[in-house]
C-alpha cells in the first residue's frame, strides 16, 4: 500500500514538474515583450528591462514568499521611472533602486508587510487609474513612431497634432496601424478557440509586427538592442554621493512605497486566483527587496509583482515556485543567444502592448462600480486619479491617502444633534460620536439654545458614545458662561443617569457643587423598603435622590421627534 502511495506521489510530482516547465515557458512569452516595452516606456535601454525580468525570476522567484506570483519590470512604474531618469539621469537609477530594495528588506524584517494592506482600496484603484491614463497617452506617440511632448497634460493636449501628423505620413500610418492592431488583438485574442487562443496575445502581435516590418517599402522604427552584459551600470562613488540630495531621498521613498504596495496588492489578487499556498507577505516583501537590491547593483529597472505575468502563470496550471523561477532563466538565455531577434520588433507594437496595459490599469468599469457601492470612496478614487494625472504619482497617492483618512474620520464622527423648545426650556439632545470635526454643528446648537430667550437650558449628552476634549470643553464653557448670565443650565454628560419618568438629571446642581453620596442602608428591611418613586397619593415619603433595587430606569430615546409635534429644525 505504501509502495503504491509512493509511486502515486512520484507520478504526481513528475506531472507537476512538466506542468511547471510548460507554465514557465508561457510566462516567458508573456514577459518578453512586456519587459522590453516597459524599458522603452521608462526611457532606458531595452536590455535593462530584460535584466530586471531575469532578476524577477531568478532572485525574487527563488524566495518562499509567494508560490505563483511573478515579478519583473512593471508598466505601473514606467511613468515614475521615466520622470526620475529625466530628472537625475540613468546612472542614478541604480542607487535609487538599490536603497529602495534595502528599505523593503528592512520593512519585511520588522514585519510591516501587512501594513500595506491597510491602504484604502479606493486609493489603490485611484493610483492604478492615475498610472494607466498617463501611460496610455504617453505610448500613443511611440505607436506613431513619434516622441511624446513630456508631461501627461502636454501629452493629452498634443493628441490632435499627433493624429494630423499620422494622416500626412504613410510610414507613421503603418506604425500606427500596427499599434492599433496590437491593441485589438490584446482584447480579442483570448476569445480565439482551440490551442491558438492559449498563445499570449502580445507574442502574436510581436510576430505579426516583425513580419510587416520586414516587408519591402516598410520603414518603421524597431528596437535598438545592444549586448546584455555591456548594459550593466554598477553605481560608483559619484552616484552614491548623490544620496545627500533631497530629490534622491524622495525618489527612494517613493519607489519603496509604490513598489511595495503594488507587489503586495498583486499578491492578494493572485491568492484569489488559486487554491494553493497563500502568500507570506513579510517574506514576499523581503524577496522583492532582494530583487531590487540586485537590480540596483546592476543599474536595472525596479522590480515589482506583475498581474499579467502572474495570472498567465496561474492559468497555465503552475503548482510550485519553479515556474516563476524558470521564466527568468528563459529570458536570460534568449537575450544572450538570440539578441538579433529583438532588433526586428517594431516599437509601435510594444507601445500598443503598453496602451492595452494602461487601459487595464485604468479600469474604467471600476468607477461606476465604486459609485454604486460607496459615493465617498468614489470621490477619493477619482480625486487620487486626477491629482496623479495633474501632478505626479507620489503627490497623488499622498493626496489620496489624506482624503481617505478624512473620509474615515468624518464617518467615525457621526453626531446627531436635536435642538427644540418646550415651555420654558431650550433643549439640546446629542447622540453619536462628538469629535472636533463636528464642533461647528455642536456650537450652532448651543448658540441656538442661548438665543431662544428661555430661562432654562437643558443639555442632554447621555446618548453620546464618544466625547472628545474639544467638544467637552465647548460644552462646559458654554454651561459656565450661561450660568454666569443667570440662566439655569442642566448638563447631563455621557454615563450620567436620569430620574425615572422625568427629564430632570440626577446631577442638576452647579458644576462646582460636590456630588451627593448615595446613602448606605443600615438594615436589610431598609434596603428592601418601598420605592422612593411611590406617588404622594399613596402616602409615601418625599422621594429619595437615589433609586432602590425596585426602581425603573429610563434611557434617552435618540430617535427623531414625531413629525406631528411642533419643533424647530435640526441644527446642522
């Protein structure tokens, strides 16, 4: 029996090995055009994208953080890398990525990996959309073999002129058609039946583009690929001296936060795609940090987990980390043995692949979905996207985080304030969480009570679950001020009881008066004596200020007043 089990286990292991090798080849075919395209979009040599893809497989893939998640250069960081390279140069990129990787390792070692899961989903979706929109507009220009003007706003404004130029240039028209065909293929190829549908759409587009580019009379721009080893740029003393620059420090922190958040959010998404072992977030963050440390030493692009490659790995049936590790080996072998093939790939095809990636990052369907689910989160998501497009990634993310925190604080500070007049008393009843965010609402109610002209004011705060220092001070100062003017102010704070059948608080003495002490019964009969609330008609004595065990307690009803009763409008 045990022998049979052993044979079954070996057979299963062999089958898993074959499946993992097949999956690694699928991931390699998906990763190859994306690595090159991200490098071109980032404004660095294509070889650096391949090096980062190799590192994502051989370094990150070998660590036991995630089983099926695949890492490499990501389209989500292309705009940030391009902006950084334009500002500080390619040589400084290695130092920035190196120290970002070291920070990731530190964050993983102190077990802060799950901290990134605390970021609002609306901020994350807004961040992805804010990355996707500029990516699409920036890659519209390489699709026509043109150069993008610069900032996202400038790129958007230049689209009419780009279209006019395409219509007047036959070669630009051919390049644009190749890019458009790539986008269309990326959307529809997965619907192709049979084995052909399992071939990555990007690879099919690259193959078609290479054939068209080789036709007589076609003159479109293709990749300029050099030697892989010659492209390695190890940072030197001059680059490390740049760490004294505040711009470099800001870039390191930005890369750390964005790369870590993107990797760990991708891990959560990939875990939902399969039923295998779950991601160990702190270990995965250390793995990402190790990958970026090596990438920084080699002067390559930053490494993050990538959804497209990861989903391809899952769909190919991968079972272990072997598939994500081997894909890096295939990338390395291809770049070293067949570099001349890369030089045949049209730039416009790679741009089309990235436009499709930008559309998926943008996720237009997420906006109406968020609108239906939560209007407040929709506002946070939209504002995050707009600020990123208008300024930069870091500013937009920080703005989104701040907006999310403000939204959460406002929702946690829900205060119901009712103000109405009954006979000679102006009453203010509060319930919920009274924090400084609702202070204007509280002040309006207090001022309305004071302006009513009644000789008595009653403030009932027994329904308040949390009263912060600012609101408490405001209420107490108002009480002291009105008592100083000769008004009778009854203040019932949270936790203080009211007499049964009465709206008069137990403690209605001035705030400075000592609190009454509850009398201690001297005998069992006295303790079990008649209720102090017995009516005078029954011959009972004057009621005691304290209820006994038989007394009934009534609590504040914070429901709105009936519409048929005359009352003033709600304050706030």
